[in-house]
C-alpha cells in the first residue's frame, strides 16, 4: 500500500460564496458544525481505514443501490436548484460540461462561481465510468459538490478540503443518501491519498462503507 505524507492540520481556506451558503441553507438542513469548516481536516488514521475499506470492496454491491438511488434523486433536485432561474427561486448558475479539467485550483473555480458560472470536467472524458450513476447524473453530482461542498464551505480540492466539502455537502442529503456520498467523496479521496499516493484515481464503485464513515461525528476538527 502506498501512503502519501499528509499534514494533520487544516489547509488554508477562502471566503465561502455567500449566495451558495444561503442556497444550501434554504435547500436543506443547516449543519450544526457550520462555523468549523475552516478547521476541518482529514485524520490520517481514519483516512487509512476508509481507504482500506474502499479498496477491498467489490466494484458494485446491490445492497448499496437504495442509497445510490437516494443520492441520485437528491442530486438531481440540487442541480435544478443550482441552475434554476433566480426569479423562480433558483440560484442561476450556468453549468458547462467540458472535456478537460477546467480549473488549476479552487480559487479559479470560485472566481467563476462568483459570476454564477461553473465548468465541470465531463465524467465521460475521465475513462473511469461509474457502475451506478450515468455520465449525466455523475456530471450533475460533480457540479453540486463543487458548488455546495467546496464553494459554500470555503475549502479547496486537497484532502483536507475534500473532507470539509464532504461534511458541508452531507447536510443537504438524507441519512440514506449520505451512505453513498461517503463512498463517493471520502472513499475515493482516501483511496487516492493512501493507496495511490495522490498520483492516480481509484476505480469508481457503488458500495457502502461501514456506517461510521458516513457519520459527521467522525470528522476531525483541528
């Protein structure tokens, strides 16, 4: 198993995008740890355990399908809220699916988001298809996660930022859907850090990680 060095302290943050913070609050449940997102960090011991669980799981497990169905349905709702016209209660973000990774860092993405624009790296261009979500559904998920996870929490794309974005975005999903969300964000992030040393991406899976790994109380606040 490859293990990359991981600082145990939270990385720098930026000012969350106000209209997305408000939108996330209007859409769903306000997370009780909202003020602590700048201090959230990925605990290495927990990260290794999550990575091991992800890497040893099969590519798909029918027991996960109910959670993925919930994740998919709620993601579609979030996406339509994100792109919907402002005068009809939406957030008015113009999302464009592109064939190359559109941003060098989170700050570049945030500059776009402030202009109510967001580019998303097309799932079909990655060569890593999802066993449950269609490419279109996965593109919607990437869009809402970048908006409501990263831009609304003020954290970037590094492992600690992904942990904070997972925590922020989980507040917009039901407990069942959070099981799948943990696989998508925590599982893939930890596998990339602790098994691929940050140089590759794990195979996408539709599985359930142990329940504790989808519990927000497992998050470390530095």
